């Protein structure tokens, strides 16, 4: 019989603003038992982080718990009845009792370990501080020993070294391990993890998830794991709470949630994640590339592409260092084909994308582009300016729809800018063209008078796409076009891009770190690792039977949104 | 292009197109709305409007010519303005009872409750031109008989009306801040913009020059520049030279701010997008980058005005800025330089309070503007 650790009842957390009250958490209830992982899943703005922060009373101002109970159960050794039940919601934000709760009962790990660890103290010192708060009488040297031991439990290769290092000397994965060590230093019963792997690469994520899983079972922790990733939920959850707009719409066991989702929102969330598990139905309309290979020539032929950055050290430029971001990359893109470039951060995929569109100058190799009149144009070393037709034919979709749109220009001006500069239309004609583009990407033409801040993330990405297709391009480079979006919007955005492809005869170079996007969207895939291509082939061949070790590891690390597909831990 | 004109819009899931309710607002209206929530900035804004209105209408509002003097009333203390005589509206002030100490030859003033001096609104005066082009021959308020004493803020060493001098001083002191900032804004945006956008060695050189200027001790530098100004220049020339001296030092701060903003914006994707749209460098800077930080720059410039006002006051106080007969708050404060005159006539410090009021109001207003100008960051 598992013991109940935490019982949240009808919790309400509100953020009173000047005119309105944002009900971030609006009456949620759930229980957490010993040794289980409860996944709280929801999209951005669902209130899952506010709920987690309410439990530790570390809400940002003006957030306040206005109603409900957070009942923490304390036990003496192996007793089955709690020795004390504390209602955290009733405690003051900085009261002694609340400090005791944070010191010994509940710990939290955050999304960005860089900003949650102090840069001015070594990792060891920060862990020692947590240990000494828990055991005030422990000798400093013993506490240090214990800190090193904790880091060893985190499977760090050289725990003694890591303890003496500062957070900025560590990689993202190591930092997150140090963060977990610090959270566990206080020997808590409950661990709250707020999107702890979102900022990490997928292979690192898999390692951290496995580590958390091991710690949970060996220490009997109750883990509240907050995530937006349905794949992660399927991978680690025992029970699931689905949140939408501040409410828990459904709770249940992992299998019952995935096999028999009751609430329409849960169904929608699972469906949008699972939809990306197989090729898009819209892809079927495209003629298979292989059959036409003989008489169709590639629209883009990249050969031995290289991009080297010179890193300068010191004021006088001494100690030159080179970074080979892209190193001898070759691939072809056929007309109307979608080529996926997949890799983790630092693999050089974005740099390569910027070389193709001309934002970077390639240092080596060639990129032969077949233009509309069937002539070959060398893109490498060509400065594209002003009215260059290449600027119109090769376009880019950016990753972050918030940074990609000028906040001081109306949507009409943003989409009209490339048309105006290409001098293909102006005045009334330009306006009509913008209206047409807006309706083409599923927005209303009358929205052209508005500024970008009036739009949601998904709408902004549609505007970015409208700008990309404004000049009737032939090749579009999409750099992480969906990674800033919620799951439910990703498939929509990919469908939009596929529809546009069928209408406008586009070819895509699709840069992503997300394997599921590749499976849904692409015909062929190029796997990049540290600037080099490690494997290339059709999506089916590479994803189902990877030959290179790195590809195998990458694909095995991706959490699939289906509990039955998980490898047993 | 015709290939896409005849197709219908793709189907989009409901809810995907839903704009927040505050849509359709321009960034400047958004800024205005934020500013209206900033109580202190609002009050300061009203004070500033009043101050600048007073400066503009100085000729009309000041009861007397700022240089007119009456020898009998040196260091006369402030009079109280009474609006009602009994129950009828008839504004007046009481006359002084002047006694001269035969030993010290010092005048002492007492209120003479027996003699009332009637005060009229819109009294006739010698003709003048308001704002330089509206011919008028009335002032807002003044004694019915121009020879009788009327010193609401007291009189100075020569028996000149402090109130009138204060009002006329506002003109110079407030405008020198504005024009100095305009000039330094121009230099700052150009130099800072180049520094940030071009980057590399150009940026390095410009930044080292700015640091060099910062390393110069300010007051001796002002003194040197002001001392180099020929004595026989007209007051107008002196005014312009002082403005330029202030701007030549003031632009560095603004250039740094502009550079920082340009550096930050340069790496934004929307600038890359503009480049891919085929925009020229000039268009990228003027159309895409500058408007993005214009509101921020206006706020920073507002915060730079008080420094200019203080600098002018300091220079004039030290006797190296503007010279009498020009009236500025700094020039007026020179009168309060020695302890004895302050002891006997504390109202000579009034220009100091005017400076404090103007500087605080500008600072609070600038703070409010700056907070409101960054709704996106």
C-alpha cells in the first residue's frame, strides 16, 4: 500500500492585474503517492507551472493562492498513518513552517539549470548549503563528502571535479544533474520537476529521464513532473493529470488516459502528438521521388559545403581559434521534395540553412541551384542584394515567430515588404496581394492593419509563412518552423506547409531537432552531427533501420507518445 | 502569381484564428495607455506642460519687465496677494512701511496694513510682442499704478521683481535643455547607430572615443570651453555656444544607448528577414531598426534633459555660462552666492526650487516614458 504524500484540493491561484484577474490555477485537485510519478501535462498557458509553484509558495508576484488546500503528509519512518498533516496553502510565503517544508519535504528542479544555479558558487558549495540546512550540525567536510556522493549518484563521470566546478563550466546535461543533486541534498519526499528536460537535447533528455526514474524507485520519491511533451508522459508517468486553462480536465493511470481518454481536450492533445507518428496524409499526393529520379534533376545540389567561424580571443586578436560549424555536407533536393535535416544543438544545421538562403557566406564547397529557367546558379559566394531573383525564389521560414516579425510594422507592411522591394506590385495591387496571401495561410485579410503583438504564436507563424511565399518562391528553407509552437499547432502548421507545397510547387529544406516532424513531413532525411552528415536516406529507411550509431542513439532517445512503444526501464 | 489567386483558403481549425481583444492598437497608443497608469509620471507631465507654457508666455505672465528696478525696494520681502477686500472681489497687496537703520543704512520692511495697493488683471503695460509676433500691451496681472511696489516673490539686490525674473529665467533654462538634447540626440543616434550596426573596428574606435570623453573631468572642461568664448559676444551667440558645449558632452550617453539597442536588434530574426526581403542597408536601419527603438530613445532623451538644465545652472552659477542681462535660473542663483544676502533675503533661492521642480518632473516623466516604451521587452 503506497502512502499518500500530497493531496491538493480545489486549489485556486490567481494573478490580480490592473483590470482583470488571471485565474492561472482555477480549482484543481490531485493526489501524489509515494514512489510514483505524476505527470502534469498541458500546453503553454494551462497553469501547470503556476500550480507547481503554488505548492512551494514561490509564485511570482502578484500571484496568490486564494482558495483550496495543499495537504502535505509527514510520516515517521515506516508508519502507515501520517504523523502530521500540514496545509501548505495556509502557511505564509516566508514563514518558518514554509521554510521547513522547502528544507526537508519538497524540492524542485527547473527548466533552465543555468539560471537556477548560482554562477558565483561552485556546484559543491551549493549542494553543501542545502545539506547543512537539512542537517545544521553536520561538519562542513562531511557535508562536502556527501555532496560528492550525491553527484556520483547522478552518474557524473568525475563527481569530485564537478563539485569544485562552477555551473558555467558544465554542459547542459551535467548542470541539470547538479541541479537534481542539489534538490535531493535535502532528502525530500517529494520532487517537483518543472519541464526539466525541455531545454536539453533529445539524447541528454533520455539520460536525465532514466536518471529521474531510477532515483524515484530507489528513494521512493513522489515525483510531480510537469511537461508539455506527450512523448515524455508516455515514457515516465504512472499517473497523468491533463491541464487546460487552469483546470485539471482529466486524471488517471497512464494506460487509461492513453487507451481511453475521456475528455475532448485529452483526445485532441494525444491525437496531435500521435498524428506526427506517421507520414502526413497530405504527403501521399506527392509523386514518389525514386520513380522519377532518372529524368528529374535536383533543384538544389549541395556539395562539400563548409562553414568555418573564426573565434577571436583577447583584445588584439591573438590566439585564433576556428570552429567548423558545417564540415563537408552534401545532399540533393528534388523538385517538390521535402528534405529533412535533423540534428541536435551544435550540429550545424541552422548554420547550413543560413548558408543556403545567403545570410552566411559558405567557406567551402558549392550549392548549385536550378532556377526557374532551368539554368544552374552557384549560390556559394554570391551576394544577394536588392532585386536579385534568387532572393525571391529561395525563401526562409524562421523558428521564433516572436523575433521574426518587426513589432513596429503592421502585418500588411511585413508581408508586403518583399513584394514592394521586388517591385512586382504596389498600391492597391499590393494590398490585394497581401490579402490573398493572408487568406492562403488561413488568416483573415482584414488582419493586415494589426501589429504582430495582437496575434498568438500560431498566428504569427502563419504570418511568417505568408511572408516567405509572398514572392512566389520555389525553394523554402524552414529552420525549426514548429519548435516554438504548442503540440496541437505543430501538425496544423506542417499541414499548411504541405498544402502550400501542393498548390505552389514548393520544395522544402526542413531543419529540425524533432524526429516526429521528419516522419510526418519529409521524404528524405539528412542526419547531422557536429557539422558532418552521418547518415542520409529516405525517411522510412533511416528512421526504421538506422545504420549509423549516432542515428540509432538519436532515434532510440525520442520519447514516443504511446506507452506500449516504450523500452522497459 | 496567378497560380495562387484562384484558390480558396485552406481550412483552419476553429480557435486557431482568435486575436486578443486589444488588437489593432499601434505601439504608440499602447505606450500611451501604459503611461496613463503611471501616476507620478502623469502628475509630472502636467507640471511640465505648465512649466513650458509659463516659459512660452513669459512676457504676458510676468508682472513686470525682468530688468525694471525700483531702488527704494532693494531686498523687499514677498507680499501676500489678497483676492477679496471684505466680500467684494478686488485683489490687492499691502504696501510696505520702510524704515532705514541710520547706522547700518539697512532697509527694513514691514507690512503697512493701512495702505492697500489695488491689483488688476490684464493691466496695461508698454507694448511688447508675445512669442515674438503677437502684439500686446497688457499683462496678466500687475498693480494698477506701475510705480507702486508689487513683489509676490520678493525683490533682489536692485529691487527687481523675483517672480518676473523667475518666469523669464524659465525660458532660457528650460529651452537650453531641450535644444541641447535635440543636438546630442542627433549626434548620438548617428554615431551610436553606426557603431552598433557596422561593429568591428569602427565600433571599437567609437567606443574608446566615448570612454575618453567620459574620462575628462566635466566641470573643468566646461570651464575651459566657456572661458574660450569671447566676452563681446551677444547673449544669443552665448546661448547657442553653451548649448553646443552641453551637447558635445551629452551625446555620449545617448550614443551608448542607441548602440546597445542596435546591437540587440541586429541579431533579431526580423532584421535577417528584411535582408532576405532584399532591403538595402539604409532601409534596414531606417525602416526596420530605428522605429523599433524610437520610443525608447525618446524616453532616454527625456531623462537627459534634466542633466542639461543642471549643467547650464552650474555653469551660469559659476559665472561662466550665460551672463547678465540674460536671465536664466543659473544666472539668478548667482545672486544667492553669498551667505549674507541669503540670510537677509532667503527668497533669492527661489530659482533653486524651480530647478528642483523642473528636474524632478522631467526625471519622473522620463522614468514613466521608459517603462511604457518597453511593452515588448
